C-alpha cells in the first residue's frame, strides 16, 4: 500500500464518525471540525516521515 496522506486520515476519521463532513463555523472550531482534523493529520504525517 502507498503512503498515507493527511486527507486519507481525515477520510478514515469521517467514516468512523470522529469528524464531521463540513465545518459548521458556528462554534469556535469544535473538536469534530474537519479543518482542525486536517491540521492534526498533517502533523501526524510529518511526525511519521521524520521518524
């Protein structure tokens, strides 16, 4: 299998119900926000590449 990108992680988390499909922007970036999930995933991918 190929390398996982940040978008792959977010897609997986969305299917698992941990992330919403769209950002609601009503709250100040809730925990299920896809925008913040993508940011977390990018950090995770960078950490795996560094290790």
